[in-house]
C-alpha cells in the first residue's frame, strides 16, 4: 500500500508532467489564461489518464508484449513495435467515448469543457503516460495509480498557472514578454518550486 | 515566376517571422525536453523535420480522397507509422542517442507541430508547397532547438557536441559548470527569453494587453 502511495505522490509531484518532464505543454500554455478553463482541462486530464493508462496496460500485456501469444503456440511473436499505433487508437477512442458519455448523461459538465476534449487525443502527456507505463514495467495496479497521480499533478499545475495568469492581466509587462513569454517564464518559476519536491520521501 | 517567389517565401517565413515554437506555440514539449545537449537536439530536429515533411507530402497527396470526418484518425495513424520507422532506425544505428531521447521520439506522434501543419496547410495545398512549408517549419523548430541545446550544453557542462570547449575548474581550467542549466527550470527561462527577444525585434508579434488602464483617471488628475 505504501509503495502505491509513494508512486502516486511521485507521479503527481516529483515527476510532474508539465513542470519537470515538459509534457503536454502546448495545451498547458494555451488553456491556462483563465482559471475556469484550466480547472476543466485538469479534470479532463485526470479522467483520461486514469482510464487510458490501465487500459493500455491490458492491451500491451494481453496482445503486444513479447511472449503474449505464448498460449497460441507463438511465444516468439513480439508485436511491441506496434504499441504506438495501438496506444494512440485507444486514446482517441477513449476521448471520443468520454465525450459521448458526458454529452449524454452530464450535459452541463460537457458544456463546461466539451470544446477542448477532442484536443486531448493529441496531448503528449496522455500518450507519454502509456509509454512510461511500458518503459518502467508497472503492474496493473501501479499503472492505474500512476495514471490518476500524474493527471492530478497536471491538474494542480495548470490550475495554479491559470490563477497566476488571471492576476497578471493587470500587470504592466514589457511588450515582448506579454502573453506567451511571461507564461513560459512563470512555468519556469513554478518548475523551480516543484524541483524542491525531488527530495520528498514517504515515511511509513 | 510568381510560383517560385511564393515557394521561397513559404520556406523562409517559418524560420524567424512565423516560427512554429515562438509564435504558433507548437511543439514546445519536445523543444524543451531534449535540449540538455546539442547532439540530442540535432537528432530530434532531424527526426521531426523528416516526419513532418513526409507526412505533409502524404496527406497532401490524398487530400482529395480523405473524408473530413475521419481525417484526424488517418493523419495520426500516418504520423505514428512514420515515427515508428524513425524510432526503429534510431535504435538500430544510434542506440546511445536513442536511449537519451527515450520516449520523446515516440512523442513526435502527438507533437502539435506535425498535426498543426498537416491540418492548417498540407490539407489544402498540392504536394510541393506542402513539402516546402513542412520543411521550413521543421527548420524553424530546429533553429530554436539548436540554440537552446547549444546554450544549455555550453553553460551546463562547458561542452559542445561532447567536446570540452570551456576548460573545467576541476580539470585545472577556470570554468565551473552551472548545473542549473541542465535542470528543467532553466529550459523554461531560456525559451521565455528567446520569445521575449524575438518579439522585441518584431514588435508586431507582441500580444495586445488584456487590460488597458482607463485614460480618464489621468485626465481627472
């Protein structure tokens, strides 16, 4: 249990997706102008990462991993080079499904962040979640915890940046720095803060 | 003749003026992650330019046969297949660099730059201009990556392409490396600085202020 908790914390804080691993920065910078849209993006990230990482674990270990076809008498078959296409397909389908379910059962939530749900298909952080899962050979439980944890880390970071940027609307910045420039520098400052989590250790 | 001028314009515009990273906010993720050394930055630039150009040509060739509703899926599968080829080539011939880049080569698939250019340009244009536009954008991306990678490697380790340029203090020289340069925050600061510099030189790129102080206050004083 402690190990899973440690993994959760490290996924959310130590290996924070946008701030230490530079993943998903395009949407991170584009949708953080207002806190409301930033929180919507964060919630969508938690949902999509929490679903796709375990789902891709099942697909990778059931179909693609070396030796997965041992039961069919083909233990030498190694389809892992196909994992990229399989993962992208799963992510695109999940995002589509999530959008349809939200639209059907929770129309208010769908209206709140429906417009940028399809964008999540091409979010590098989501694909990276699945790739890291393979790279670090997580178990199924670990991959679920990792997915939710890194989604939460992303949500925290984007909500914080959204809050700071909405205050900056009234700041008198140099012309060239306004907008994208200051957002990147702010992200750097937050990343400096998150770097201190690197020393974090979980006590029993 | 007009065609030729147009092609040169398409090729050079993304280098600085329409730079994909600093103006269009495309492909920032990989631009920051792989710039701890010049060698990985160059490898990443070449891989991205190849994928971008090939996918732009392919999409532009089938642009009349591609139904609008499924075009995103088709584009992504196309890009993913190209990325798998590049990844296998890198693993086979440059295994050391491939290990340094880890998952970031695979992440070219979801690099917004590739999808952004195929969506915005290749889908509506014949193969030659599409290829030129993609190649130009690839070069613009490479310029940013190489500048960032050069600065970070030079000041972080005193090296360029692994060669010791500045003699280290440990080895009897005078340069003590700034290890902050190799960490995540400095990548953000440097990119922010580059954006600031580009936008100061080209003021028309600066974003309009969100909030303009009311002029009446000053008038009332």
